[in-house]
C-alpha cells in the first residue's frame, strides 16, 4: 500500500493548496514516485453571486475527487461512513509509493473542515502534516493554537501527526484577505529563525517540515482573473492574460497627486467620467510604465474622442475594464478577492510549487522517506532540480550576447538570484536598465552589464591571431566583432567567461559558426553534435543528434552515441543507448541499416563500459513488450534512455513530433564535443528555457 501524507489546515487562508503542491513537487524532485489526491473538491471562492462555480482548482489532479455538495448531503443524512468508504476506494486507485493528500480547506462556509479532515485521515491511515500561518500571533500563542487544533486529530502525541509547515511568515495584516489597497510595506518583519526554533518542534516526533516566507508576487493574480471575478466589461483587452496585479489604488485625486501611484503592477480604479485620470494613466503606459490595469466604475464609459486619444496607449498592452458599481462597492469586491490559484495559471502554479519546495526541510524529508521509496526513473521535476543543484555548485560565469532581449534579461536576473550562474549581458546598458525598470525586474549583483563598444578593442588582435591562417585583416576583425555573438565567443575563448548561451534572437548558424571557428572541438572529439533532453511525464530521454550533423557516417554516428551517453550520465540519467533505425537487429537490410549496425560496433569497441545496442526500431527501444519479441537478448531494448538517430532528418523530425504531439518540454539543443560550452536556443524560447540552458552550460563548464 502507498504511504499516505495528508496536509490539513489550521485556520483560514493558510495556503493549503500551495503547501500541498509544494510538498508534491519537492518529492518529485527527490525522485520519489508520488501521486496527488484531493478527496473532496471545493467550489471557487471568487464569486459574486449565489451561482457558485463548482469547478475545483487544479482539476487535472482531482480525477478521484467527490464534490463537497455530495459530502454535505450525506453527512446531513448521517451517512459519513458512506463518504469515507468512497474516499478510501478512490485512494486505492493510486499505485504510487507515496500519495500527497490535500485536506478540506476551512472557510466561513465550511467551518466543519477540521472534523472531516480528521475522519478522512483516520480512514486512510494517513500521516498528518499541519499547515498554519502565524496570523499575528506571538510564538507562544501560535504554539498554543497548534496544540489545541491538534486535539481534533488525537493530540500531538498521536504518532500519525508528523509536523507542521508554517506558511506566509511576515504576511500582511490577516484581515486583508485578497488584493492589497497599496503596496505592502511592513515596518517590522519577524525573524524566521524564531519560528524554526519553537520548543514545540524539539520534543517528540512533531517537527517543522517547512518555514515559508510571504512573497507578494506569488499571490498576484492576472488581470483576466479580476475581469472574470467582477464580470467586468472589457474596453481594451491588452495583455490581460499575462499582466499581474500586485496592489490597487482607488483614485479620485488630482493628476498631480496621481503620479506616485502609477507604478508597475498597480490596478488603477477610478470613476469612468474622470477623463484626466484615464489620460494620465495612458500617458504613463506610453512612457513605458507597465501599469497593471485600469478599471472604470459607475458604468461610465469614455466618449469616442477620449478612446481615440488613448489608442496608442492601449496598444502597449494596457487592459481597460468597466464595472457598473460605484468606486466604494467596487473596492469592497476587490478587497474580498481570494488569491486562490486558477488551474489555467500554469506559470503561477509552477512558481508557487518551486517556492514552497525550496523552503521545505529536505534533511527531514530524507529521514522520513528513507531510501526505500526512491524511484529509479529520473522524472522531469527531478531532472530540473538536478540541473539547478549542479549549476549552483558549479558557480560559473556565463555570457549572454543578446543582452537587450527581455527574456534574456529576466533569465539572467533569475539565474543570479537563485545562484544558478552569474551572467554577463552584452548590449546597450541604458536600454537594458530601462527594460528592467519597465518590466519590474530587479537585477542582482550577479548580473554584469557590458557595453560592447567599451571592450571591443581588447579582442581585435586576439581575433586576428586566431584567424591569421585565413588572412583576417584588422578591418574585417573589427567588423566581425560588431556581432555580439562573435564578441562573446572571443571572451569565452580567452577564458574570461565560462560559457555562452545565444539563439533567442540569433539563428542557430549565427550562434554555432563563431564557436566552430574560434573554440573548435575538444580533444578526442572528431565532431560537434547535439542532444535534446525530452521531459516525458515519467522520465527524461536524451535524443541525439537532432540539430547539427545532416548525414553522419558510421564513425561519426558512433562518436555521437558516445557523446550523448556521456552527456546523459553527466546529468544523472543512466545511459542505455539505442541506435535507432527502421530495422531491429538483422531483420532488415540496406545501406542505412548497415551504417547503424557498423556505428554500433564501433561505439561498443571504443566504449565497452557503455550499454549500446542497435539497430533498434523506436518501439523496440522504448516498449518492453515489443523488445521481448524483437530483441529478447538486448540489455537496452525496452529500457533505452538515450536515442541516437541515423541522420538529422530523422532526429529533428522525431524530436519535434514527440514534443508537439505529446505536449512535453524539451531542453536543448545542448552542444557536445566543443572545447568550451556554447549552447543554442530556439528563437521562440521562454524565460524558463533560457534559465535551464544557462544551467546546462554552467554544468558543462565544470566538465570541459
């Protein structure tokens, strides 16, 4: 039977779902086979009518949930046992080593939640972890509240009660449930260590599982959620799907007194007939301030001439909404908005999961879980966690030639903040700083901004020397160094940085050509190749070569296989290399099959320590039942982790087909065989793609 861990709330608004998903995510990162179960689904609390939405948050993991209305009906009929039997049956469907169970969230409409949670935990024989917030308590008051609340579950002496996650430390006033009427500035913050050292955690088996500080950005909703909550009329959609609201200003003041309120992420609420405030907000947007949104009250709409005047501001992405109520009633609704996480907001879900996971006590979890529950497969969360950890240990300096790209700036800031890598942005310094300010990006000390013109003279002579066999002149060298990728590559070649990442703006050819000319291949490598890390739902596969070599011969294909296997091992993936073909074993014939067979033999001779087999069809490589029929004696078939394709046409087509059809994340291409690490990005790369490519590059720098 699965080990079951149930997280239950102590009080209102403790962030139970966030804590539960953070725990779930942390266990995934530790390589645990973990499932997620919410026994009872609850309706959204962000509604303004009696027609309550019964769609539960994170519904994709609530496949076995029963609706709260059903529970209330049965309990009202004194049939709680029927409810518990149903829940036990639903939980049995989970075959994972560990199942995280999210308890019933306590609200003013469900004050009975603690009793139901106690019954469910007992019925499932689940270990219990409390989730609580300080709520302005002193440490003594908080401990007393924990002890009293624990009595519902048998008291702290109950061996099933394992500990507590303290969430939202240093949060705003507990009476502020939703959006803040101003940016929160707390004069005094409580020392987190005082919560970590509470006497209640130093006796018995009751431990502090995590201490999670308050972070405003994690509760900031998108404008589209505010619009849906208020049933607002959309006057200008703008960037409604992505802009987030961090604070509110209710404006009926003069324009002169409005200026300090026009800041990134601020929701401006004003009567619809205040043309001066509307125009001032639009002017601020035109000047680059990313105001969250503008809400017009009283049902008043600007006339056509005002709307026409504001069109350029609207094109900057400023959302404009209209509501029928006056400003006072609108403020009442907004301040009651609950910062629950919509299932559509994947970005916020991911940020919250990672943030909570980072603040959980890993040593305690290791002790609790022990080694027996560790899975053998490296899951995508575990792989990403490993990338981050290895990069943090590497502490490398990575140059980013596309320094004026917004995504690159954000990625550099996050990498420096999380300790993944120190980054050097090449680009116009004033423009980079302006973009950062307008986007609300704080650039940590680990981000260095360099104006290319100020350093280019240092690389003219070294470039001429490196390319003297090609007759490179000083004039041509200066011209080539106007390309930031060439400049960054020279910095890498001279050892001034540890790696280079480009391609968010430049083409693959523009990124790789300077590296091939100036960095060249590492000793023992006859070519440069690439791999993609394919993040499937349950594990990570390595695909090579899908980006560089159009039609490698047998010798080159063998080198690609060895390079790919070494790359897999370097990132914690046990390499079992399948040499892919349209034929398995000797079942087929032809020049293409013979090339793969020859490459397999060469690779096996060069590296007898590696598990390499081929030719194998893809299904024989990945499916155990097919492998038993087609390659019963193979140590790779049915369990391959590294897939080497016979040519670029096959590899690139396969990786894109799998990526798009299965809707999964792929990280890469990561170049291998280079003397120093240079990596390419897709021009459609997201910020996270850039972050993990920087991490890959930093790790490679430790191996070169």
